[in-house]
């Protein structure tokens, strides 16, 4: 005979797995330290200043 499955519990288990998967993706996407964010921002600012400094005036 087949095993009896409680659908409510199965849905909750599935929801937890999906939530954990989304959390893992978000940690990979947004999980950077403050120092890393500041370093990227400083690099962007430096590149912007360098490009503006090399711009020719009409």
C-alpha cells in the first residue's frame, strides 16, 4: 500500500525549500560587506572623474 502523505505538511515543506532557495540567491546577490560596497563606489567615482577630466570642451 502507498504511504499516506499529509498535504498540508507537504506544502509547508515545499514552501520552506523554496524560501531557502530564494534566500541563498539573495545572499549571493546582495551579501556584500560595507567595505566592498564602498570600494566599488570609490572605483566608480574615480572612473567618472577620469572620464570627465579627459573630456574635450567644444
